[in-house]
C-alpha cells in the first residue's frame, strides 16, 4: 500500500510539472528571484527585432522596465529545444556585445545563463542568475 501511495504522488507531481506553462514558469522566476519589478514583453516588433525571437513560439518574456536594471527572463516551451536554445544564446550574445552599456549591465549579461530542462529552453539575466535558474528548475520540475 505504501508503494502505491508513493507511486501516485510521483505521478501527480509529474502531471503538474507537465501542465505548467511558459508564462507560469517565467512569473515564478520573476516573483521569487528578482527584487526589481519585472514586466511582460508582448510587442511583436520588440520580441522579433530587439530580442531576436520567433513570435510563433510558446514563450514568455519578462524584463525590468525602462533601463533601471538589465534583467530578463525568457522561457520557451517547445519540442525543438535545440533551436530555441540557439535563439536564446543569440539573445545572450547580443546582450553582452551590444545591449549592455554600463559596467554592471555588462557583468549581468556575462553572468546570464541559458539552458534546457524538459521541453523548456530558458535565458535568465539579472543580479543573481543562479537563483533565477534554480527557481525556474523548481517551477518546471514541480517543486
């Protein structure tokens, strides 16, 4: 009986993690890992031309408004995580090479992280990218 209960709780955890959306993951990261205000980016022109993203993807993009602090969270849910990761690595490189204008922003861009977990590809940039990545992994993996 105990083994059935353990199996059931594992299955429920797997189902809840599979049902999480890109936006839910990104919002959790913003709420738990950043002290600055983060806002969603929905403008198609900005997503395509500034961030270099394909607006046809299932994704969520959040950033610090204005130029207060260089901080971003981009989460893409897709079957083709390799292609999504390439887009995010290009975004990271652009942040380092062209978008970071001040020394602290350059450092944040250089310390930013990209990765894949399950069917999610992600980019996190901000004061504590490691903490943001930890929050993201918890959100995706149902913890």
